[in-house]
C-alpha cells in the first residue's frame, strides 16, 4: 500500500545549481591564460618560424632575367641569363642554390665587363613577383631598365623562393650530415641507458635500503643541478684531459670525443632522472 502511494506521487526534479566562481578560481584562470600565452610566444612562434624556413628553398632562376647590350651600334637581341650561362658554363646548379638573402651580381654573366667602358646594358624581369637591386633600390616590375656600365655593376639579382622538401633531401643525401644524425642517436641512446640504470640503482638504495648517510648521498646527487653548467665541463678537462689528474682511468682514450660527451650528458641528466624515478 505504501509502495503504490509512493509511486503515485510525482516528485519535481531538483533545480540545477550552477557553482559560482570564486576570486581564487578567477585568479587561477588568469594565471593559466598567462602561462598558455607565454608558451605560445616562447615555443610555438619560434618553432613555426624555424619549420617554415626549413621548408623554404631559394635558388637563382636565371630564366627570369633578360638582358640586352648596346656597344654603340644599337641594342642586341634579347638573351636570358639562363642562355648566357648555358653557352659559357659560368655557374653550376649547386652554385645557383642560395639562402633567402643571397645575392648575385648581374656582371657575372658578362666576363668581359668593364665599368669604364661606354657599353650600356638593359635588364628586365619576366616575373613581377621577383626583383633585383640597384644599389639599395629594389626593382620589381617587368619593364626594361637601362644602365651605363658604371651603374650596371651595382645591379644585383635576388633568388626565387619556393617551398618543398629540397632542404631535407639535400641533408639526407649528404653522407657527412647524415652521419651526424647517427652520432646523435648513438649518444642519446647510450646516455639514456647509463643514466636510467645508475639513477634507478641510486634511487632504490636511497628508498629501499638501510644504508647510512642517505641525506648526504641525496645532496651529492643533486649537486649538478645547483652548479653552473660550465663547471662540469671544466672539471672533466682537469680530471681526464691531456694533463688530467686521473686520465689513466680512460685506458688511453681521450675525453675529447664521444666519451666526454656521454660522461658530461650523464652527469647533467642524472639528478633529473633520479627525481623522476
């Protein structure tokens, strides 16, 4: 009877209560926003700039520059910088590669050029998106521009920019540069293995054993965090360098190389690994 009575009575749903934000919540939100803005400015923007440059290549596109020469008997036929380079073999494809701020003098394509001669030169662009410089003046149109020899020597061509994977292809196709990646991976893997192994044993001894003077050993392990980063490098040179006090412990090997890099990296990362473990 009581059950049927309870079922017949309909209860109104409880009102939803929205928690009010306190002053502490607003302050915490403001600090989080400041930290997020700091991370964007200090990490995201530099990373974007670095990556955008990594995918940008710059080369001198000689087909975009045309010349005419007047040696006193009228203007010659139009010829491009590409045609001149093909006929005289002045520049190789590797020499046409450049940085974004690269420069190339227009007189490069005229081996017999002399600024004292009365010869006049014309130059024009085939693409209005490109430009060349006359001294510090930028020219970016497709009209003919006439210059005497004395001024033509100041004409500087600028590279054309494009986006792609050419920089990475060049990097990985260069044996010396590719070997640097192998060396970095070898050093990082070996350093990680040594650091984690030693830090685990040290942490286990501090927390799971009955050894004495734990506080002293913990303080010694944290010293690399407190000292200037240059000091460990100087100490390693004094200990294991050519005139080092205990260089014999390296059994004839030298500190100047992979051994020194690994020792220095382990010394620097050991306290951080110990804290995490």
